[in-house]
C-alpha cells in the first residue's frame, strides 16, 4: 500500500551538510560549551539613581489650587456628547462639535458653549467621552 502524497513531495529535498562553512566538522552535541560558547556574559546592571532629597517645607512652592469642573457641568457635557442630533464627536473637541452643529443650523445649547469657553484649560471639559478611543 502506498502512502498518501503530501504537498511537500513536490519540493526538492535538502540535506544538512556535515561540515560548517569554515571547514570544521559539526559536533553532534551542544554540551560543554561553557563561557566560550555562543552566549556572552551579561554586564552588571547600573546602580539605581539616587533618591531625591527632601527639601525643607518652607522651600517648596505651594501647590497650585486645582479647579475641578463641577459635577453638574460634566453631566451636561455628557448629555451633549450622547446627543447624536449634533453629529459625531470622535476625533474633535466638544467646542469644535458645538461650532460645527451651529454652522449646520442644528442650534446646540448655548450653555454648553459658555461652559466650554470658561473651562478651556480643563481636558475633562474640552474633550468628549470618547477622545481616548481611536477612530
């Protein structure tokens, strides 16, 4: 009974040479190479950086007060993001979306524009819910 033909039967068979390219015969085992083998010794890791020194309390600058957007404002902007009547909001800021809706005659809420202009430096206000997701 003959064996079933394989797809690789059409390729020519290649046999590995018993000698290396430099003319030396290939050894059958890989044991006993030690440090002179293929792998080089790994250099030691550099020492860790010095920790920053603590400054006296009076030498530090006082922290800048963080002005977080009010919860009601973020809820209003979330509703604006979810209102599809003003078009898609991925890839643009909320203000750009508001202006595009206004140019198309969709009459977006003026309170949203006022809030966006007032909190222009806050990324939680500037960008829509989906700004971190790719297009």
